[in-house]
């Protein structure tokens, strides 16, 4: 087999022993969104870098998956919200297949949260309210980038941004791009994963059945 690196790094030998407290069912909230809020706060209190970073996985109707990291911008009893260009790959795939998965990889505290559910666009008023809260440069960036589309060069991207910066100087209101907005993922399953020694991890999963949440333990 041809070598792809000159470094003597073998991923098969990379191992860590997780040491943490056992997660018991009776210590979890009845509602998974309340439990997520508790773990999210603990992740933030642990000073993780961007604890709201999550991997969003989508798929085409024929099952070809794709994944990328985005930032969670809101969560409540309705689900999890992030923002994107609707013409991006993930936006197009969600339009064609609403089933998605989210992964919060909180490695420094040996935790993960895995969400499955269905995604849909949020209302334009809600999108506009969030867009107005973004830094001026990020607002311009949403216009400059046709996300996931091929572009000739970095210089072309910078040129687009410079033109927008001249058209909408700092302090002037930037309109919301019509193809940019929020996506809400409504969960039907949420798994809370806690790493432990000897790979005997805790995996507690909430599953929505007949409108009620049911908690079950999975083998690691």
C-alpha cells in the first residue's frame, strides 16, 4: 500500500481513557431539550472553543450524505436553529430531504450530543431579526458568497465584498438576502453520550413516541 504521509503516526495506536462520572437515568431531565440546556451550559462553563459548533449531516433523496460544521444560534422547545444560504448544498439537500442529523462534539469534556430530526425554514421575520444582530461584515459576507457555488478565485470573492462595502458602508442598513435564512431542526431523537474507561460509555437516548419522550439506554 502506498504511503500518504512521511510521518510515523498510526491512528490505530491513538487511545485515551475517559474518566468521568456515570450518567444515571434518574439524573436526567424528563424533557431532552431541558437536558440539552443543562449540558450546553456545562460545556460553555468548561470554556470549550465554540460549544455551539455542531456537525450538520444532510442527504440527497437517494441517500448520498454530506456533512459540515455550522454554529447553533438558538434552541428552545421547538428545536435547534442555524442559519445558511438556502442555495448551499445543505440548503438544497434539506429542500429535497428534510431528514437531518446534528452532532455536538464536546471532546474536551468527553461528551457528545447526537440529534436526529426534520428540518425546515423558519419565518422571514425571525430571520430578519437575527440578521440585524450580526456584525456588519458578516451581513455583507452573506451577500458576497453564493455558498457552495464554484468561484473563479479568492480575488473575485474579495472584489464582491469590496463592492458591497462601498454600497453599504458601516452604519447603513444591509437588506436581508432573499436566499439566506434560518433552518430549524425539530428533533425526534436526542442521544447524550458520556465517555468512560474501557469504552463502557454511557449512551442515553430520548425517543419521541406518540408525542411523548421515552428515555432508553444503549450499549456503547
